[in-house]
C-alpha cells in the first residue's frame, strides 16, 4: 500500500484524506483513471510535430475552473481505471505508433502513481520525451520527485491575481503557488531545446490563455515570469478561449475574447522583451477540444 495516498498531500490542497477510502478536493481515489490516449495534433508545433503527440488525458483535477474546456473529464469524472502497468503499456504503444513524445494532461493529482508508470515504461524501452502538461497548481516537493522522469514541462499560468484564482478556480493562492512551480520546472529542465527536426526534446514552455476582460492578468503574469524565469522563456499565447461549462453563469466570462484583447497581450509580450513566443489565430469554439469518451466509468 502506498503510504502517500493514505494521507494525501500530493498537491497544494493538502487534503490529508485517505484516498483508499475517500476522495479529496480533486475527486480522485487511489487508482489511476484516464479518459483518452491518442496521437494528438492540436498542441504547439514543437510538441505535435508531424506524427502527433502521444497524449494521455487523466480524469479529475485539483482545480475547479468554471470555464474548463475539458470539464467532462476534469469535473464530471468520465474515465476508466488503469494500473501503473497498464499506463506504462499505453505509453509504449503510443511510442510504437510514432508519437514524438508522451504528453500527460492534467497529471498533478496522480503524480507519484504516474512516476511509477514512467519508471516501468523507461525500463521497458520508452525513449521519447515525456511532457508534463499541467495547470501548474503543484507542490514543489512533489515536482522534485518527478525530476529525471519528465523532459518537458508545459504548464499554464492561469491568473496573476488571487481574487480571480479564488472566484473561478477555488484557488486564491494560485498565482503564488503556480509561480513557485514554474521556477522548479525551469530548474529541472531549463529553457526549451529542439532537435534537428524542430521537435522539443527538453525544457519549459509556459502557456498563457487570454481570458475576456483581462481576467488572466496577462501583463502582470509577464512581469512575474520575466522576473523569476527570464525573458528567454518560451511562451505560448493562447487565443482559443470559448465559454463552456459554468462560464455562462459569469457575465464577464460568457463571451470569447476580442482581437483587441489578444493584440494587447501580444503588445505586452513585446514590451517586456520576450522573443520566444507562439501566437494563435483566435478560435472561439471547440475545434481543438478532443472528443472525450462518455462510456467509461463515472464517479458519482
């Protein structure tokens, strides 16, 4: 029995619950649960490449974002159980299919179980880079245990203001916690490195999702990132917000972003001197959201 699940303090929630008999804030129990594992072509070019990213979407989440585009799995709990051995086999199968990397989406609440699966997969021939695709609401102590297992960190930095973290994700400490997590990620893997084909092999990419009405606080986020990580940090400025899940209950979130809002974020990036930035065409619909399975087990 894994003792860390008997009094779970894997993430900043510090629930302290016994996940063998109950669930914490994230709603996850003691077993891994996933919804989808497939080659995915909707990530940044250096992640998806020409053959796709071997993406594994985990069920549940330690944030409760009212606008979550993956809410059917993150908050409604659709997914199927699997063991670390099964997860290892999935990784190896995606590698066999030609994936450029293994892309672990929303892994935080399963961190140490995933670590077990990664050790096993690497022992059995996993060679491609491992991507940790997270919301950045993570403990530095837990991330430290992933060192050497993860090659690329792909975190969000969702908000720079505590009030918005509290209102929209039930996490008033999000800005402070996530920034510390980003610093630890940078310590482990450094700045982004590419191979001769332009595919990421190692490093940090920080995602900034532009939200309506400056709710993300992009300018302040850039100030914090520049100060703590440096302006050489690779950024991905995302323009794909669309209102979904509970966003319609909040008038300020109930529309897509405007070209002016996105352009202001681009201007701020240039003003701070960031050079390594990907931008997007605005897309206020679900064209990049995968078709998640609805026939798996669902937690009540």
